[in-house]
């Protein structure tokens, strides 16, 4: 008999009443109990957890297996005990105070199997104020790795692991660590994994902040145990990840999250002597990871914090912690100092000669928020009209230098065009308690596709961006994701005249233009020349018939869903195969795009005529006549003529000829 698909391991210590829901959420999984086993390891509980686990084992026989052991002082030993007993292809570690969404394991197993990945992260939801890492759950990631995603910011073990991965590499939780034992286990699993998946579209795991403060990370106080595991994690990276961008990506997590948490939640509460000792240890621990080349990855606050740590500036560290705590409760973003085209956050000790902290620790130029809103984006004939407002958060709109950028996606060719700056009185009053004003943030742009910056835009996908600038500080941003409700992001294709003749000089040329927004970000792009949006898909021919009451007129019907095209450019063109052609313009389309083209066949010379619906260089064959269509008859200069469908033709084919009178007489005389 094959083993279970998933072994769910629950390490439980004094977990009442939460453990009941934890186990029940596994039993109710849509993957089915036959695919599961629950290994509940009671780590010396004294609050009735052991008895409740036994009751649950009786309620779910064959599903729940309970193991009792002496208290080990942390979750590592009970998790290892469960892992040693696991038989499933996959293992999921579930804390006893957390519970699963009903479809969690079914979805996670499917994701792993479909993509051949070894680890699956399911979206986590905090309950009761529980804070959780969320940056990796922006979108589903069927297959990624630890270096090209944010999964390393989630180093808890509450994930699906392929058990073979854990066994091949002998991965177990280190014991003897009261906190942080999950980080080396998960980090090594990430580094060895053959692919990692992320489910962001379903709430897989609900993590509870216990009313009694019983979560292990809440119970364990002091900087010393955190310094121990942080030191171990630094060694792990140095030993297993070569120096370079990959190591820097992982180090970022420890230099920001772990350092900040150690300082503001633990070190600040310790006696002065212990603070000095812990700060010195912390400086030595992080020194191998932090280097100047990492600064672009780090926030200004993280750079400042690390500078103070490395220089053992304890009083300044404590003041910075107080500043951050006050900042977290403020509704006003920190002001900036603008100087020399750079923006510096006014954090403590900025340009304080007594402290000598480098300006680089405060530089937020690249982190400045760019706020924009599009109020108009449309094509009229061959001209793009764009309007709205844009500004740099916390930089007031003086010496505004905002401009429009059109950049072709493949070639990188770009046009930088000026905009008209317009007043935006009151903008910013509803944010930051009105601290910052952006009274000249509006913009209006008009771009003629044929003469942009003195020359026409080539065919291609032209992404629209703004260089948003004020006071000498400039940042570029794609536009469209924030737009007014009446500004459509739906693709709108139109055909426009270029004003230039075709190769024969007979008529102006035509170009296809489509303004649309990208998926999933919703930014505007201009498609010139059908790179993604073709014209013919907007032209449909429905049929042909003789016009009732006008027996010598053909009527073609169809639908054109183009946003616009030059009047008279949509035509039915007939050709007799002997260099003779005639064309007939479609009537003005109705509101729903339906159109008709009428062809007076009595004006056609004799011949066999085929035809196409043409819009400049685009064409499609005219439809064939319905079966059993009758011929048209008329008299020209007193002589009888006719027009009839050519038998067996797949597309439109019409024979126009003068009636052979002798043959007609003979035909009538036949009995």
C-alpha cells in the first residue's frame, strides 16, 4: 500500500485551545484524508494539550498519530521527531496555534507536481494582529528560486517540502536554540531546492497571535539568543553562497529584518552594559556581509542603522530606535533635504558635524515615491493626447522639469518630449496631514506620431513614461496604472493617414495605431504597426446579396470595430484579372460598427470579377454568393446584359456579360 501524499507535522506545547482547530483544519482538507497523515508531537505540555491530541486521534483514526515526549525547550526536537516518522512524499510543518485554508494542501501539492518544485510557499494571513512576511506573495510564481524572488524573507518552516529533498541532504532543525532554529533549516532547503513555487492567489495558512503571548517568538526575550542564530546565519551564507549579487540578495534580509528586530525589540530593553556588549557583538557579526556595494539594495534607514552599529554608536542607535517608533505612529512621511539633485531623508544626525554620518546613509533619491494620475490618454487621428499630474513625494513642485518619454521596447530608441506644466491647487492636502504641497504637478502632452521631435515614430511598441522632476531631482516612472475612471485601458486600434503617398503616389499611406495598457501593471503603451494588435481582426464581412428593390445592385455587409479610420478608405475593390479594377466606398459605419458597401453591377464592363474588402494595405476576400442566387438582368443601350455568380467559387466571383441573343432564342425554343 502506498504511503500518504503529505505528512503534516504539528509540534505542540501548551497549545490549548488552538490545537483543536489546527488538527481539524488538516482533517477537513479537500485533498482528502486518504492522502494525509498528521504527526502531532506533544512536547511535554501541561495544559491539557496531550489529552486533546489523544481525543483528536480517536476522532480521526488512521489520520492522527500522537507522539509524547519530554519538554525539549523549543520546536526543533518535536519537529525532528515528526520528520523521522513521516512517510509522505511531501511534508508540511504546521504550528499548533495556526490552521490551514480548506484547499491549501491540494493546491500546494498540485503546484509542486505541475512544476517539479521542491518547496511551495502558500499565502499566509495574520490573525489577531500577527505580523507576517508578505513581500513574496505579490503574484503566483509557479517556479522560481531563492535568488530571483523574495522567498528568503520567509524563513519560517510553514511550507510544503518534498521529503526527498530533506532526506537527501539530511536536513533537520538544530536543537538547543530557543529561537531562530527554523532559519538555518529553511535556508539550506531553499539553497538545495530544485525550484520553489509561490501561491499568492489563495489564503493557505492562517497564523494566530495567541492571546496569552504563547508564540515561541513572543516568549523568547533578549538579544543574546538572536545574536547566536544571526551569527550562525551569517556563517551559513559565507560558507554556502559565493560572494556576489546572490549573497547580497540574501544578506539584505538579515541586515534589515533581523538587525532591526534585535535592536528595537530586545537590545533597547537591556541594561547598559549588556547593550554595549550586544552592540559590539552585532557589529562583528554583520561586518562580513555589509559592504558599500550593497547600499543600493538597502533603504536609507537600514544604511543609517548599520553605520551606527558598525561604529558602536550606542546612544545614537537608541535615539534612532525611538525615532523609528515615533515614525511608525506618524501620519506624516519624513521630510527630505534636496541638495545637488539628490534627496536626503531628515533622519537623526543628518549633517551633524559631531556625528559625521555620511550623506549616503540618508540618500533616498531612488526611493522617493512617484505619485502620478492620468486624466486623459487618447489618440485623435494621428496625435496622442496625455494629461494628468505627477510629482515626487515630499518634494514640493518648484523648478518643475517633468517631461514625457517614448521608448521603443526592443530597440531602446527613445524620444524625450516636453510637456506643458499646469497648476494643481490643493494637491497633497489629503496626505501627510497636508505637510507637502504640489501646486504645479499637472502636465499636458500632445504628440504627433508623424512628426515627434521632428521625425516620425517607427513601427514598434512605444512605452510611455514620465521623467518626474522638481528642484533638480528626477525620477522616471511608467504611467497608466493610476488613471481616472473614464480613462480606458482597453486596447483601441485605429488606422490613420500618414499624409504620404503610397509607392505609386496615388493615395496617402495608412498606419495602424493602438493605445493600450499592459498586463498586469496597467501602464500605457503605443503599438505602431500591428506589433501586438492587428487590423484585420477588426474587419468582418457577413455576406452579400442583391438589394431588394434595386435588382442590379450588390450589397456587402460587415462590421468594423476600429476606433477610427479615414473616411472613404474602407472599400470593396473588384478586379477582372486583366488590369481593370473598380472600387466602391463603404458607407459611414453605424454606432455598433456595422457597414454596407453597394456595388452597381450594371456599370461593370464585361468580365469575370473577383473582389476584396480593402483598407489601405489591409484586405480580405469578399464573401461568396449564397447558393441558388439568381442572376441580375438589365439593358444597356437597348441590349440585354446579365450578372451571375461564378459556379463553385469559394469567394466572391461574378460574371458580367452581354446576353447572347441567338443562344437565348434557341434556349427558349427547346421543349
